[in-house]
């Protein structure tokens, strides 16, 4: 896909609608876009390459845009292979092209590729400027958003921020869908661990006059940029986006599922709004992680299994740990036919997390819920929400 972003900036990336799992782990029902841009000026500059799954389409886009002209620079914002896979291919195609990156970028290029760029390296650091003619690039380091070598580029004349993974989303560009939900699922699962680093980048961005954000995935953002920046500020601060309760459960024969649904029913009857029930065994785990960050309260319900928690619940709790889940209130429901242990194990998994309040009241079911469990649910509702 090739299209103009401005008179002198052309999109040359590609949609991938056939990938089974992005990063070999994330479901992308609407695909993903790998974005790459060309700045047309005295010194023609290509902003990042793309995934090897779409090399051919990308090279065609470049050839159609440039004709017989040769690019002067390739700027490498991020070395993850969904963006960097074609550095060697492009460098061989255009032997006079210089490659722009920071010191860490070139270490990674040497690690990923068998290629000697010694005479073609333009090494930049924080604040460095590169003139292309009427366009001027300014480089800002963004370590750990999402890898250590990440940098973003601000083009001064057209006020464009090339934001690397930041402000990206799942979903191909050819598919119409709202930005926020898939951008949030992308953010928390891919960049979520690095909220502090995202905050540092947002502080740098606050000093720039930005009219467009060109990310490496998802649409170019052109209007109402404050909305997107506010979302990123909320997400990276680990502040809940809304009040509500996620009840995330697993159930082997349906008894824990029935208890989770009953818990939701009791909460709704008490006037608690936004009560969402998710089955960890069957629903997209990345979506449930995103839901957990959306709301300020969480209940995890698990059968006891091999003396611990059920495997997909264990994975969910581990993912929350990995993504720096914090600043929320949590309650537990367990089931166990002879020795319920899940609540104890879930508590141990979450105790070390920052600013997490764990409810004392536990709903403890022995096989199937009974009247005493309804009582426990009412008390848990009280402690969690009132
Ligand atoms: Fe889209 Fe961190 O790469």
C-alpha cells in the first residue's frame, strides 16, 4: 500500500492480514500493519524497513515512489524484526545509502545481520539534527519503548513525530475500526512493562509542536492529538481508565464459572457498574490483561489444581506481574474439592506488586457454591467496592 501522508511524506508500508500470531503470541483478528515512510527531499530518507513477511510489497512501494532516484538515508528507529528485517536487503539494493541509528542500533545490526556498514553509519544521539534539504530531522532516544535502542524522530518543517512503536495499534490499515481498544491491547501487552520510560518519552514530546504522529503500526494520527497523548499518559501512569470490576476466571466443569457469574450478578445488584466477566481458558488472554488494566478492581477466580492455581490463571497472574500491574484493588475466589489452595497461591503471586490492595474476604467454594458462598460474595463486594 502506497499513499501520500503530506506532499513530501509517502507511506510505503504494508498490511499483514495472514499472520497467525503477532510476535508469535498475540491474536490479531484484523491483522497488523508494518509502517514505513519515505521523506522526499534533496536527501531522500526512508523511515524504517518492515517485516520480512511483506518485503516484496514494500520494495515495490519504494520503487514506485523513487523511480530511478536513490535514497540518501535509512533511519532505523527500532531493531525488532517486524521493522528491521530488511536493513540488509535495502542496504544492498542501494549501496550509497547511509544508515542512521544510535550506538545501540549498530550493535544490534551487527548482531542480526552479516553486513559491514562501517563506511555508511551515521550515528546519532539525543537531540542531534540531520538536514535533508527543506526537512530537518531531530532524534530523541526512547530506550525501552520498547527495546533499548529505540529512538523517535521529529521532522521540524512539517511537525511530524515518527514515534516508533509508540501510539501503534493492532489491526491492518485496510480494516476500519476504532483506535482505542486495539491500541490499548497493543500498549499493555507490548509496552506495558515500560510505563516509566513511556512517561519520559511523553515529557520529551510535550516540548515539541506536533501536527502528525507516524507510528510503526496502525494509522497516522492527524487530528485531536491530545486525545491520543492523554490515553498514553493514563496507560503509562498505570492509572485505571475507569471504575469497574473485571472478574477473570477459569473453570474445569463449570462450577467456578457459575460462581463467577453469581459474583457479577451480586455486584450489579449492589449498583456496581462495569462488571465484566472473562473466561481465561477461552478468551484472548491479551484482551483480559488489557481489561485488567482498564478497571480499578479485579477478582480472580480459580479452581485448585495440583495444589496450586489452574494453569491459565497462573499464566494470567504471571502476565500481570510482567506488565507491572499496580495501583488496583484485588479479590480472590477459589474452588477446591478436598483442599482449596488457589486463593493462598494467588495472594502470594500478587502480594509483591506495587500499590495493590488485597481483600481479606475470600470466596472459598468446595466443589459447587452453597449459601455460605453467597454470603462471602456479598462481603467481598462490600470490601472491594463499597
Ligand atoms: Fe513493532 Fe517493538 O516492534
